[in-house]
């Protein structure tokens, strides 16, 4: 069904009188360029309750990854390499074969044992890539194929993890020995290219250094400076550097200042990244993150928050100029009688024969993810009231996308959209997609808390 809208466009509204809530779109005002919507390459292979490996999701992999790419709109993955990959023992294979349980495997996650005393002469027996390869083959490559089949660009983020939570930490510190860190990461990228023909677009120097024993800003700076020359010497392309990826957004400023004190480090950072685990950072802090990144010639990205929702996404996009955004993992198993765990885009019911589906938060996030490809540029889309959030984009094809959410609902007035035909979608159940024609001002009766997208056709 189509409505022709002249001086005013009316959708499900009782009159053409404009309400007090207004969105004004200005395509001339351009901001950040979007670098993708990310998930961590993880499903429910860790059965913590039964203390075992669980690869049952492989039986429904096609459905899960179709949901992830087509319905959720994910177009980039975080592929992790644990610090404990530098170890003479292959604990992953023991875990996957059922010889050890999850709890014992987790004890060894970050147990770093040096391959030898020379960071420039690798002993291949001292590095274990079995878990890494399992994730590439079973997650990364199938997702990449689907993203590209959809006509979008796939982006791969290689991320190093060295949390302090495992019982065994090993005898090596990559934080204190940056050339050892560079050796591990260079060999990981060489392995990725040689075995799979993959080159990461980004390298996230370390995930949540504030949750480690040895990594602070200066250690991150030293690692950045050490890694580049090693990659060049190995004939490998230089990925874009992401740092500092602190668990708390406010700490990103402190860590970035410290890494910037290392000569040559800050100039190599392409993206200043942060997580949201102290709660809502607020517009002042988000603005400071944006300003610090701009001053360094970098962009920003919010790259993990398991409780993240559509409101956080609106704020990160419009207040921090985030170019990429991640909630967390791909899929989890539902727990009968308990609410679905946070942080997962897809929930797979335990009941046999019930198909997996997007989580409620993913449905709202998908209103932006599925309509805004990489390379889109954020444009001005200011709203007049506090309970109304909005964000606009111009896609690489020159089409306008406007997403908005009203806490109060009621009639919204939208001005500044280029004349033309638009597809209107909503995450509200029972609201079917429809086409509308806009020539001037659009009025829309919004349902409270529904996320709505207008996509120019």
C-alpha cells in the first residue's frame, strides 16, 4: 500500500496538525563513516553447567548464520586469539575431544609459556592454533560468505585477549615483553593468511586491559610500536589498529593518554575503542572520547557491552561518533524457566523442533544494522524532545536512512527528508513493512519504545 503525501504526509495519524515532537534531517551535515556492525565469533560451544564441549549448534548453522547476517545485519566479526595460545600443550583439542572439561580448559585460557627465549626465532611447537582454526572454519568463513553474498563488505577484527580470570597465568608476560607479543600476533596473522587466505582488516591490540594483570596504556603503546615493523618484515599488510578497548569507557581516555606518551604509538591508532561496563557513559564522556579521537586523527568505536540496547547505539552513534558497535556473541541456548541471557543476538530454544530467533534487543538493533551498510555516512537528524532519539545516514548509493525511537509515542513530525519513495519498517510486532512517498513533511503516529526505520528506495 502507498500513500501520496503532499504538503504533509500522514501515517496512522488523526490529523495533519504537527505535534510537538519533531525530527529534522539535514543531509548536508556529514559526520562519521560507518565501519560495520560486529559480533564476537562465539556461540554455545562452552557448556559451563555440564562442564563440557557443546557443538550442537553446528546442526543448525545455516539457519543461525542466515539470521545473523540477513536478519540481524552483522557484517564484521571479532576473532580472538588468547594469550594462552602460546603454550606447548593443545588444551582445546583435549577439550573438544572430551578429555578435559570446560573448567579445566578455562584454567589454561591465559597460561602463557614462552616458545623459546628468542622473540625473533619462533618454535612452531610452542603455538597452538586449534581453537583459532575451529572458529575460522566453523564461524568466520561461513559468515563471511553470507555477508558477501548479500552484497556487503565483510570486515574481520583480530583481537588479543589476556584476562586475569584464569587460574593459570603462565610464566610469560606479553605486556612486559612487547616483542614476544609482536611475535605471537605476527605468527597468528601469517597463519591466517597462509592457511585461509584471510588478512584481518583490524587488529584490536588487547581486549579490556583494565581486566588484566599487566596491561596498561604504556604497555599497549609499546605493543603497537613493536607490531608494525614485525608485520612489515614478514611481508604482511598492516591492519588498522584498535585501542585501548577498556572495559569502562572513562578509562579509555586515561589509557589512551598513556599509550600516546610512547613515541610513535598514537599516530598508528586508527580507532579509539571503548566498552560500556561502568553503565551509561553520558554525553559529556562520549563527547570527550569523540574529541580525543579527532585530535589524534582517529575514529571511535564501542566494541562490547552485553547489556547494550538500541538506546546505547543511538547515543554512541550521535554523541561519540562511533563507527562500529558490538553487543557481544552470536547465539546462545535458551534456559527453560529463565529469561534469555543478555549479550546474544540469537536465542535458540532448548525445546526440540523450535527454530532459533533474534533476541528482543537484536530486533531493535537490526533496524539500523540491516539498513546501514559499511561506508554509510551519518548525517544530521536532530530531535526536539528528550524522549525521542533519532539518527540518519547516507548510504554509499546515496540513499537516506532515518531511524528513530520515541519513549512516549504519539505523532512525530519529520522534516528534511529528500522527496521520494521510502520503505518503513519497525521492530514492533504486528507492524508490517510498507512503502510511502514523501514530498515534504512526514507525520507518523509512533508506538512507545518501537524502533522505526525509513529507508529511501
